[in-house]
C-alpha cells in the first residue's frame, strides 16, 4: 500500500480563511504581524493559489493560537496493490 499525504491547497486556504474570520484580526493586520509587504499573499493563501512558507505558517499558528496541524489540510491518496 502506498500513502502519499500532500497538502490540499484549496482546503488549507479555506481553513486559513475560517481561522482568520474567527479571530479578531483583519487580513491587513495579519499581513502586518507576519511581516508581509501586503495582504495580497493572504488572498493567495485563502484562494488556494499558494501556501504560506513554513516560517509564516508557524507565525500564523502562534498568532491565531492554533497548532500548525490545525491549519494544514492533507489530501490522502492511497493506492492498493
């Protein structure tokens, strides 16, 4: 059996959107606290176009008071032989 856990960008983006929405932060405040040049990167994340870097992901988890594992959504693929 083969298991390949890849990050599902779309569902991870949905999760990031949900967590930010549930927080008291705006996209602009998040981008400032993460040291991003603009909130555009966050729009890429929530639209599933890109993923945050590992460093930004860790900072985001601290800022939103969640574990990194609570942000990332894996797309499990199993191939049976």
